[in-house]
C-alpha cells in the first residue's frame, strides 16, 4: 500500500518556511493585482481592502451559528440585510441572510420556494422551476440537491430571457421562475418586469439572480445608464440573490439572499428539535457560520458606501466603454448583445476565438471561454483601470495572430470530429489525454482544440465523464 503523497506534518513549521512555500505556490496563480484577470477577483484598492480585512480579522475565529453567543454578529448580519434591502428598493418587511456565496444564496432560494410550495400547494408532487438557458449552473446544483425539476427556456435573439416562451413553459407544477440581473455569460439583464408580472399572474415565486449585478446595476443606473428595474421595486419579485464578494468588493465568502417578507423566509430555516445536543436551528446551509465573512460583508458596505461604490462604478464603466469600443472597432469580433454593465462577451465568425484566447493567455491575461456560441468572457472591475490600454493592444495583436491560424482551425474542426468519435470508445478519457502537451490538466496555451472539442460534446455523457475525470485530477495532489 502506498501512502498518500503528502503526509501529515509531525512538527510545526516555521513562519518563514510556510510563507515562502505559499509565495512560491502563488506564483502559479493569476496576477489579478495588476488587473490581468477578467474574472474571479474584485479589488476595491489597497486602502479599502485593508480596512475590510481588519474588521474581518476581528471575527477570524467567531462563529455566527449561535446568535445568543455572538449577538454582535447577528446584529451585523441584520444590518447588512437591511442595507441591501434598502439598496434593492425593498421595504421593512424584507428579510434575508448572509450566505457564503451566490451558490448558497441560490440553493436557499430554491429550497425556500420548494418548501413554501409544499405547504401552500400540496397538490404539487414534483415541483419545477422555469428559467432561461443563461441562468447560472448554481440553479442546476440546487435542483439536483433538492430534487426539483427544471425547464430551461431558450433565449430570445437578443440573448436575454424570452418572457413569452417562459410563460408558455409554465405548467401546473411550476413553483418559481427566474431572471438574471444580469446573466453571467453575456452580462445581459433579463426583462425582470415582464418575468415578475408572469409570476404574479400565475401565483408563483420569482427569483432575481443579481449575484453579479446586485452591487453594480443600482450604481450604474444612478450614473445615468438605462437599466431595467430588477429589484423589489418590481411587483412580483419574491426573492433576490446578490454577491457582496463580487462587485460589493468584500472578502470572499459573502452573499445575501433576500425575501419579500418573513413568511417566505421561514421556509429557508432548518430546524431539528429532538437532538441530544438540544434544539438545533440554523438559517442557511452551513452549520458553523464564519464570523469574518459576515463582518467583512458589513464592513465593505459601510467602508465603501454609496459614494465609494458610485466612484468605482464610474471608473469601471469608463474602462468598460473603452474596451467595448476597442472590440467594436475590430472587424473580426462581435459583442454578444448590448451588455448592460461591465460584463461582456464577444464571438467571431472570422477567427477561432479559442485560438485568440490562447494568444491572450500567452501574455498573462486570464478570462473565461464560453460555448453556445463559442465566445470569450470578460468581467471588468475597478482594478482594470490599471490595465485597459495594455489589454486593448494585446487584444488587437492576438486577433492578428489568430487570423494566421485560420487554416489550422480547419484542422481543429477535423480534430473535434475525430475526438467526438473517439470519446465514445475512450476507456476513462481524461482531458489531459486529449490535449497536446501531455500530463498537465490545464495548459494555458494550445487549448483551442480542447475547447473546440468540449463545444462539440456539450451536453453529452461523454463530456460529463471527461469533466468528472478532470475534477478528480485537479482536486488531488499532483
Ligand atoms: C457568481 C454567480 C453565481 C454563483 O455565485 P458564487 O459566489 O460563485 O457561488 C450565481 N449567479 C450569477 C449570475 C453569478 O454571477
């Protein structure tokens, strides 16, 4: 029997050793501090971050699980929820909680809708949720976990949710419909007023996923941009998710889920009254609730405030407009729809966008590759004021380089077809095997063929197996 590759440490390690080890490891990671990552990280500037961190650290060890032990955290959480309710035009009846992230907020909203329906619509035995194709996979995770069916509805030609089609998809077992403000893939806000009106007419819940836009759209709107109403000002909206750890610029591990009133939120709570350990009640998914995340969320809203968020939103939108104009000036690229805020995606009929992505990766840029249609995705935030010009230059150069590969992309197309046939017979196909370059699970360059292949296999069992293998590999010691 071979021992695991990394063994349990016998002696405590010294500070220097640990810090060095981490610093070395971190060299592999994206360099977001210079604005080279157009995803995952949101940074409000050193000064603000320092204050938020300080308050986070004040609760480093604290657990918000038992509010009688840490009433201060219960108060900070309630204040945070109230500040968010205010931002989202709710009234004093709005209730909510801080969660560890958008996914947990969405899990909670789906679970709450399911359990509310169980009580109020007992004739529904197999509840379903109607949502646009662009809705975040956190919903599918929730449906899977909570045994709820779902009906994904094609987007309109503008890549936004299509309310008429969503209405037609609703059946007697539908408990909720969903709209995004905006959608993650394309940064396009769904027509929430129309979606909420349908929910009201059909007497079902309407969840607005403002995970990415919650702490951007209100400020962008105030700056004078045209943004459709998406919050509690819209009649029919019953719940909202919004991530403070995205454009709220707080420490990671904080989001809010809000409900129109206390009667709805009650169905979110988990309760067990027969335990030897006493009556156990818990508001969200997790048991122990990290105090730092709650304090950090509160601190971000307080330390940045409307003025700070407006300032960051203005800078972010100026940078976005610059990058947008650059994309529009490049004849090979086409923006997907008309993005509402600082998230954009472009596609191309003339160059292989995955080839283009490989070129950009070579210069250290990090962003996301998307499918259906193949496109590249950029989340622009405050930090990109430091990098926009350099990015635009590199983008232009990368398009030129990708153009040279148009012949090669024909070969990619053939390769995709070959892989598609091959994957049916692969014993336990790993993504690594499908890449040139051997064993590394993610190689930054030369991934165009792999992404082309993934696009071709989208939604198939073959792709699922390949991705499961990949997840196993990347979650193991290498
Ligand atoms: C990020 C995001 C989520 C999921 O949030 P996590 O914090 O990653 O769990 C859900 N919906 C949208 C629109 C998002 O952008």
